[in-house]
C-alpha cells in the first residue's frame, strides 16, 4: 500500500512531502507494486516534488 508520503508525492504536495520526510518518513519506501514516492511524483508529472525528493536524497535508481 501507499504511504502518506506516496500520496503527497502523487498529489504534488511539496510542503507536505518535506514535512513528512522531516518527521522521519522513509523517502525510499516501496509499495506492494514496487513504486517509490519518486515514481508516483514522476508518473503524475509533479516536477517540483521530483526535485524535492532528489534534493533530499531519494534513491533515483530504485526500480
């Protein structure tokens, strides 16, 4: 299942993404389908969230 971070990334909620990560959310968490928050943001075209996730150190090579 998707975490709150996945949902925030999917919906382009940049401030929420930053907040969740600052509270300890796993930036590289993987859904049962194998998707990370970065995958969700990229799929939905949320470039601001993609930039934030990359700047905060997410694994860009996760598959």
